């Protein structure tokens, strides 16, 4: 009986959290905390107090990321796409906008601030993201079906 229970428990798929070390989960939570604190300091004030005619597209999007980062504190692996989004958009900006402007000699205070803030993202995110987990769950695992069975 014990051998059957042991076999059944070893055959059951491991929860996703057991695939990533506890230390890595805490590092992910720390990254979400950085996003939560940064959003509260820089973006939340823009959402709370703004001109009635303001477009608000960027603050609204960043506010949504801030809310989702709050969920990441509790569910670090389930909210991993938030960190992947941060990595991808910042990398795209660096390659497509930041580096060409830097090479062209742009040196305004706004550009320097943007470059420093955005370049820090990939530097922090690349070592933090559990790439083995990303590979297993986003690239290797089959996707959801596209239509109902039997259709």
C-alpha cells in the first residue's frame, strides 16, 4: 500500500513552485516589490491627480502594470508574463530607439534619464527570470487548443 502511494505521488506532476527554488521565488517577489514601489512613487500620483483633459494613455497602462505587479508579490510565477513584458519592451526600446539616438549623439537630460532608467530593466531582469521555467512552460509545453473537440 505504501509503495502504491509513493508511486502515485512521484508520478503526479509537481506544482510549478517546486520547479523554482524558494530563493528564486523571493528574488522574483523582490522584483515585483520594486515595480510596486516604483509605480506607487512615479505613476500612481499621475493617476490620482491630473488635468481633466489629459490623455492618460501611458499612466493608465503603467497603472495596470502596477496593479498586476501587486499580484506578482503573491503569485510570482503566475505573473511572470509581467516581467517578460517589461524585459521585451525595454529591450525593444534600447535596440530601436535608445542605441540609435546614443550613437547619433543625442544627449538631452530627458534622453539620458530615459536611457538610464530603461537600460537598468534588462540588466536586472535577465538574471532574475527563471529561464528554465519559461522554456518548460511557455515554449515546450503544448498550447491551448484552438477549437472545440469534435468540431
